[in-house]
C-alpha cells in the first residue's frame, strides 16, 4: 500500500511511523509489552508464587511457613471428610443458584429480547444491569436486614398469619446468591434470545407448530449456549465467594475455608492447595459444557 | 409465537423479577432514615441526622478520598494497558494471541479471593516487602480493571473494521494522523465507557482490597468494618445510599455511550462487568 | 481444551518450583536468639497503627462519653488508626503482614502472644520505662507474677498488661428462667429429663479455642476423663470435647465470630444464652434485657497485653501508647465501657469510687470482671496456644493447636 514515503520530505514522526510500519514485530512489542509485562509480573507471577506455596506447610506452634516440599495439604483435603462436605455443599448450592437464576431470568430476558418495544428494551436492560453496581456489600446487607429475625420478611409472614424465620441459614445464602448473580445470568440468555431469527419462528408456525412446540423444538435448542454461559457465571461466582456466608450464612463454603485459612490462620499453603478445588470444579464444568457443544454458538 | 396468556405471564414475571432486584435497594434507602440503632421492621421513627453524622465523619472522608484516588489511577492505568492490549490483539496475528484474552480475563473469571491472596503473598514475600497502602491497592485494582477497557475497545475495533484505516494510509496519512483522525473518533466512546466501568468496578471492590490495603480505608472497607460496630450501622446505611446514588451515574452514562451505537448484543455485553467469556 | 492442557502443564511446573524453592529453609523455631528490646522512648512519629479487640480503643464514635484515643492523640501527636480483629489467629496474621511493618502493635491475648514471640514478630521492652508496672495486679507482675508466661519468656518482658476478663455466660433475663448457674443449658440436649427449652436459641464462639470451654465443662461433668487443664488435652480428652461440641451444634442458632452476631441475636430474640465477652453485654444491654454469670464449672478467659511489633513503623508512638494504656484513669474507662478488669489495680479503685463505693473497695461484680480480685484472675483458664508438650508428666502426648484447628473445622464445617 504505502511505498512512497521515502520520496516525501519525511519528518521525524513520519519516519518513526514508517519504520514501525515496516517492522510489525516491533509495533506488536510496543503495544503488548507494557500490558504483558504488567500481567507477568503483577498477576501471573503472584499466582505462581501462591500455588507454589501449596506444597509447603505450617509449623504447628508458631504458625510460620515451613518451606519444605510436602503433599500434606493435598492429603488432608482428600482425607478429612469435612472438606468433602464443604465442597459438596458449595457445589450443591452453586448448582441450585444457577438453576434458580435461569428460571427467574428467563422471563425478563424473553421480554427484553422479543416483546419489549425498542425504547423500553434499553430501559429494561439498564434496569437489569444497574443493581450490579450498587455496592456488593450493600446488597448483601440489604438482605440481612430483610431476612434476619425481626426483619421485614418475618413481619410480612406474620401479617399473613405464619411464623417463618429464615435468619442465618443455607436458605438465606441461596436467596442472596440468587439475587447477587441474577443479572449475570439474564444477560447471556437475553443475547441468545435476541439472536434467534424471526424467520425460523415464522417457518415453524407456518408448518403448524404451536407456541410451546416452537419453543421446545426451535427456540430452546438455540438458546442453550446462552443458558449455559449464564449458569457458568452463577456457578463460578458462588464457588469463590466468602462474604455472603460470613454475613448471612451458618455453615462454611469453599470460599470460607480458603479465607479462614489465610485471613485467620495465616495458613497460605493450605489455602493455596484448597484454592485448586474451585479451579478443578470449574475446569470440569467448562469441559462438560464444551462437550455439550455449548460454546459453539457463543 | 406467543399466545396472549404466555405473553401476559412473561410480562408479569418480568415485573416480579425487577421488583426482586430493586426492593432490597429500596429497603436500604428506607433504613438510612431509621432513627433506632436496632434494625427491626417496621421502623418506628425516622430521622435524617445520620446523613449529617456521615458527612462529618472523618473516616468517611478519608475513605472517600482513598477510594477516589485508587479508582482514578487504576482507571488511567487500565485505560493505557487495556487499550494497548486491544490494539495488539486486533491488529496482529501472533503466537499466543488467543491466550492474551484468556489471561486478561483471569483476574475477573477466577474468584477474587485468589487474586487477593496471590497479591498479598507476593507483596509480603517480595525481596523487599512492599508496604501495603494506596499503591498496592492500585496495583491490585488495575489488574482486574484492564479487562473491562480491553473488552470494550476490542469489541469496538472489531466492529469498525479496517477499511477506513487502510484508506487513510493509502491517502498518505502517517500512523499518528490515522490514529488521530480515524481510529480515535471510532473508539472514543468505547474507551470512555470502558473507563467509567473500570472506575465503578474499582470503587466497589472489597475482596482484593481486603488483602492488599493494610490499614488504608476505602469506602467498601469502611462499610465492611462498620457493619461490625453495632452503633455505627445507621451511618453504614447512609454511606450505602450515597454510594448507590454516586455509582449509578457513571454506569448509566457508560451504558448510554456504549449502547447508543452498539446495536449488537455482543457490543452491549462486552461493556458489562462479568462479561468474562475468555474469547471462547 | 488446549486451555486445560496448558493449565495442567502449569500445575506440573509449579510442583517443580515448590520443590526447588523448598529444599533448605526450616523455621527459626522458638525464638531462642535474643530479641530486640526497646529501652528508651524517643520523639513520636505522628502516627500509630494498632490491631485491637473491638471496644479496646474507643474514640467517642460509639459513645461520646467513652473516648480515650483522642486525649492520647492530643497529648502525643500520634494519630491513631485501628484495625479490629475477631480472633487471636487473625491478630497474628495481621501482625505478620508486610514483614511485620504494617502495624505498630496489638492487644494480644495469650493464644496469640506466644506465637508472636516465637515467630519473632514482637519485641521485648524494658519494664523500667513504665512506672505503672508497680500497680499491676500480682499474678501478672513481670518479675514475681505466677500467671505471666503469656508475655514474659526467658526473662524478657514482651509488652504491657492491659485488660483481663472472662468468657462468661450471657443470658436473656426475661426468657431464661431460673437464672442459669451452669454451662449445662448451652451444652445439654436434655435438662432434668426434659428437652432443653433453649435449644435452637443458643450460641457459641466460632474459634478453635472454644474447644477449651467444652473441656472446662467436661472437667466437672466427666471426671473420669481426667482433664486437668483445658489447654492440655490428650487425644481421648480432645475427642470427648469434640463430641460434646458436635452434640451442641444442633442446639445453636449460630456461632458468633463477629461479636455483633451475638448482640443482634439477643436483640431480636433469636439467641437467648451463650458464651460472651463483657463488651457483648455492654452492647446487648442497649436494647435487650441481659445479664451475665460465672457458671459453677468455671470459665475460660484472657489476659491481654499490648505488644510492640519488632519492625514497628512508629515505635515511639507505640511505646507512648503502651505507657498511656497502663494509666489507671484509662484502664478505668476501658473497664467501665468494656466490662473487663484493668491489670492496673488502681483502675479498680477509680471505678469503685465512680460507683460511689468509695475508698479501696473492690468492684466485686461480674460487670467489671471482679476488678482487682486476685482469686478471680487465678480462677480463669486463660487462653493460650495448645502444644504437644503437656507441661506435666504426660510428656508430648497432648494435641497441638493444628489438631485443634482441624477438629474445629470438622465441627463447624460439617
């Protein structure tokens, strides 16, 4: 394209620009150098340092790290039954949250994608996203106000003549997680629904399929990837959280085991080892999703 | 395809879910006027005095200053690094290109606690321990803010295509002129939207902050700490409401900027925090 | 898929890194080397960063009548900032942040102090710098005390004693009748042949050290176990305490680590009885009818010490703070606010006077942790870190803290 820059009275800027143009590697290096270095040093380096400590252990009395290779941490994750309970509990609630959010999110996504007029669609989308930015702690705290004994929910039930207290429990944790991650689930479903071509629906209708059948045979297969994507968010975010359980829960989740190991017992080696658990679960989850072909349409 | 009943059911469902999203926030607003320290319902008497408490609380002011400083610097750094990475990935084919998106998205895709612990361990164990403070918070926040700018800019670059850039070069413009007159106007709104979201993300962050801040107080840390002080909870409610109002402004603007021309779903989703598909 | 392979490769590489890094270093162990000793107080640095228990550093923000931080700031020019911790382990972790250079000092209990001393995280001080040492209650005296091993090690004095107190039984006076005399209402599924009426409305402290509270209960109620000291438990004794706690768990509304969880529970009546710190009582009485009792089995407790970091960024301000917090006036204020007893016995006289009791009359009430009462202090099973060495003829057969932690995780996580 540009081959005549040498003929022109070249300013420094032009020369630099031309030089860079002829040396794409250099340009690439210039562009990627700073962010690449940042990530290597600040982030990836830190991750490697952390995971390397998984093979160390703590001195029982001083609580200081003993820098000797050992598999003790991994052994206790496997051997101590309570960790299995915690992992199963977390994965169970994470799955329940993902499912609930899909059920809750579907009507909103459907409304925004197919029923709402253009202007209202933007309004609904903004309405879905905005709560994400209300401070995360505040949103948990709001539920603490509602769910705790003497709170709004108990009062409402009392008005209806029932005595129900949720307080600090798995149910409370489930509700709060559903609330926190709902927008993350709605958006991919919305995106998938929006991409379903209207012509397919017409064709289905022309061929005599009624609403439900069209949905089941045409729409649903097309939005599965969106649903899976949404469930990935809900699932992985639940796996890593510890604050929700601290504030409204009763029994430890994976995140709490990790947090307590670090923030309280200062057992970074064990925390690092345990932190492989959510990583492994997510890898399996993503692998299964991939085998199901859920990524292809994304 | 929808029958009238189905359509009605979906509308009602949408209304209920939106109510589910907003009622808790409304509750916090109501509680910020609660006169009593006890947090039971119904509220018996109302007051605005905690707003003046919060306004005069030196901790709130320090926390606000720190939060703003951190968010500002993290956003600027993220702008710089995220845009560079986006250009690199858009313009070049190179070995490991797909890995870049994946790595950039990791700090958000992995649980924040991992990022927090990793940074904490490193700062503690580096050859000369790095003192925890504003600097370390900025380092942590930048790491997960980069991806927001990156996603926004990359999505826009992909949409604008390269024909205009080529035309500009053909007409004799140098690299800078092309950037100044062609590329920048095309990506400007995406960059601003990305920065606003990065700012909001940093302002809201608690997990990584907890592990990288030492004694430094940010607004989320103030909230987290004071939830533990039985008599300070009314002030927390007030700060929560103010944060709520302050946060919605940048997010709203960002949504409008990104949404105005972002006709496609991909563009809109890319502006979202949590849009963490690692270039799948 | 390629990503998974990459991840596996990375993990493999990490194993090598760890193996390579980890060949030589062993822990420095019990701090055998001579520690750093502060023996003079210089010009203040203008700032002070503390780790403290809630209620130990009031600056008037919770109650304008209780403020001993601002007078200190005005007096010394050291601006105080505080990080509150919920457990002793958390304090140790915080003190080790940034190589120990983030915080100047900590109000450490006995189950943190010896870890910090052994880890070389805190420095010793010269007691001569602190004239108020003469008024410290006798068991805690650095040279002659009988109950000072939590802060005096190998003759070195690590810090200054602050408050001590019990983990007593707090209960709702309207809903728990008759007033309890034993911990049994918090541990037993059945009382007097009937189901425990408070089941589902109890609480316990969420920390491995709470196992000691169960051991104290078993010491009286199951003498065949032969428990002599709740922190020196053999495998069988520990297992008995653990099964008691496992049986207790269904009776609990929830554990508290955040002290507000217990206070909130009392306020909204979802909790009516459980172990508590004196400060929890102070707050709970704001809006619920509550009282505390020392049950017949005895109680665990703590004697807290202000300790200075070996790498304190503001050592002179910290030393000034240690000096200041020994003053009777300050400890009296803390005592009234927190409900703990000041180690400076003169603070007890001040409290007695303010209550109109006059003279040297002791403050003989659980509300002030029996301030100045030596027998009460000696009756407390003060928090300390369990070690393999039992400290008696059983040798190294006791369960160390790592076992306690793991058991605690098994109890609470299940």
